[in-house]
C-alpha cells in the first residue's frame, strides 16, 4: 500500500486552493468580471521595473552555460554574501555567506528547517490564526503541531496561553509577522517578551527552543510607525525563512532563503543540518537565474502603496457596512468576524453574491473569514456593493 497520508493530502486540497479552483470554474461560467475573488494571496502588483531590467541584463550578458548550470548546493556564494552584507547593513547583524541557504521559496525554507531540527515527537508551537501548511510541514518532519490561541480580538501573542503550552518536548516556535491571515505585526516589545520566555524555558529544560520566523511579508507594511523587528537581534537560536514571492511579486518563480543566526552556540551543527535536510529532500541548487537576480535587486520592493489603498478602502467600507474587522498592519489579508457562528456558512452565503472569501477554520481562526485584498482596485470597487448586500442579508 502506498503512503495514505500523502494520498489524503493530494486528494483534498486546502480550503484556499479549493476556493481558488471554484473561482476559476465560476469565472468561466458567468464571466470573470462578475466574480469577486478574494481567495488567494497572489500579488496583483507588477514586479518592479528593476526586476525585468535585471533579468534582461543577466540573460543578455551572462555566460549561458554558467547561467543555466548548477550552483553550490546551498546557493551561489556571491548571492549569499550579498544577502549577508545587506542584512548586516540594514539590521546591524554580523552574518556571513555561510549563514544562508538559498531555496525555492518560503515553503521550501520552512520544510528544510523543520526537517533539520525535529526528531520524532518533538513539538512545534505556533500562534492561531496561522498559515495552514505549518501543520503539514511539521507533521511531515515527524513533529507534533501545537497551535496556541492568540489574544481574543487583537490576535497578538497571548503569553499566558503560550507559557502553558511549552513543555520539555518543545523544539521550536514559528512566528509569522506580518501575519497571514490577520495582518498583525508583532511589536518589538512582543518579540522581547517572547524571546525572554524562550530563553527561560531553554534553560529550564537544558535544550534550546528555536525561534523560526516566517517572513514572506516582511516588506509589506503600510504605516511608518510599523516596524518588523529582526529576530536575530533578540535571540541567538533564531532562524529566518524568507521569500521574494510577495516583496517582488514573484510567487511563480519560487526563490527565497533560510538564514541561520551565527550567534547561536551550536551554529555549525544547525547549519549543517539545514544543508543535510536540503540534500535529503532534494532542495539543492535553487534556480540559478533567480539566484543571480536577487543579487541585483535584493533591496527592491514592489509598489505596496496599491495594497495600502486597497486595505484602507476595504476596511472603511466593511466597517461602514457593520462588519467587525481586525485592521491589518501588514501583509495583504484582512480577517473579518463572521456575523453568524459558523464562518463556513458565512462564506457559503457570500458565494451567493459571487464573493469568494476563505473560512478561518483551517487557520485556527474559527468564527472569522480571510479576505485577500491583493486584487485589482477596480475589482475591489465593483465588489463593495456585493459586500454591502451580504451585510444587509444579516440585518
């Protein structure tokens, strides 16, 4: 018999993907302009002009044999050095090229890190609501997934709940800030409080608890007062999983990295485990063309002002219609409280108005629905009357 766990994973898609596929079918039936699809986090802002210009320059000027050939398993040295130099200049860290492992996006980064760290039965904590694939990645690596509910109504870290969840088996804590699906950004004070707690329990159990920071939305913050703290500056046993999918609008190109904090006492062992996990999983030599690209555009970001306008317009309209909404500080998702007990039923009712939004249940956020507002502004405007009718249907 073949692996039944993987049969189930391949047979039943995530609720996000199911809704995305439903949307494609519905658009074919009634016309794309008549479906208001807020299901998936697919950037609607074009890649920055510098990206296409750099790609053209690379293709026109690089030796084609070298460009389309293998790099080192952990990635091109010069690209990794560029990332280290940039991170050091931006955040005051002291990383080097051999702190980085280039990957096919953040999903590969997380999978590599969890396989590098976990032994059978180790526990990994994250905060609900969370990206649903964290559970899949953790369990595939042999770990036990422990969701901890965030603060009610704010979705910031509930430290009392967190402390009660830490055990001698806790190997890691995954954070995602800016958060998918809530848009919450953890403050510096939160990161300090979190890392102090992890230090306390690492000492208590004589084993490090690793802080795994999933950062594909790091650049997507909308207000000058909102800062995303660099975890390397607060905790030695920290690892960053990064992707350029959102910051450069390159979700289909699958390029990112693992960054391992060189300040951790067992750095060499952990970095070797990352390299070994990449090898055992077949995640070696990320696409060379895009390794060369990020060496040139590492400090470029897509025009996030479009997402900010969408956020502000959507938040203003939904609150006017009577919906209770967590105002996002970053990423491009909005978490809306369901007007009825079941968010699944709420999202099914939204379909009657051709609105596609995702129930929060798979995110560990029962009673809420996720709106992905990385959409064309004109589609958002056309959708607002439908949202108003949806709200009115509950009155």
